[in-house]
C-alpha cells in the first residue's frame, strides 16, 4: 500500500476544502495503476464528503449541518468554543473517510464530483489528511 499525509489549513470558520487536486497529485506518484484510493482524516471533528463544489453545494452542506447540528449550548461535550460539541457529532453524519476507484492512475469520479474535507471546528485551523492507495 502506498500512503502519504498532507496538511490542510482550514482557517477559523466552517469550511468545505476541495482535496481532489491533492489526491490526484498523490496518485501521480504511483503511476498508471488501478486500485482504490482511501482518504482519511484522523480527527474527531472533521469528515470527508464527495460532492459538487463551486456551484453552491458546499455552502448548502454547511448550511444543512448548521440546521442539523446548531452551534449552541445543547451539547454535553463542552470544551472549546461555544457549541463545539456539535463538531464531535459531525463524523457520525459526514464520516472521516471515503474510498474512490482509481483507473489508469486517475480518480474515477463523476463529472461534478470532488473529494472534500468538511471541517466545522473553528478551534482547529490545521488538519491532517491521509491518502492511501491500495493497488488492484
């Protein structure tokens, strides 16, 4: 298995960060191989989603998460900024991993699909993402 970690700066506000170009650069180091790319974020407050970006879907996702997981004082997990407990529930809805087919060294995503880091935790502006390629 071929594996590599990258660092992503997400800043101080909830964000959807497109990882697709980084994933493709990672695959370039493996050559023209078929297999599976596994994307994993080793954090208790972030997830990985495959969705369209740049046309509003990323903002819609953050808005939906705000409705489902409001940043208020209802959460039992109370350290960090107000409402931070909701960030610890996020990975149950947006899992911290995704697996994508790789064909001839390229991601086999649909036309409008992107691999994205979803991070609502404003207390942690730097994230680690691990790409792992399992060749066929």
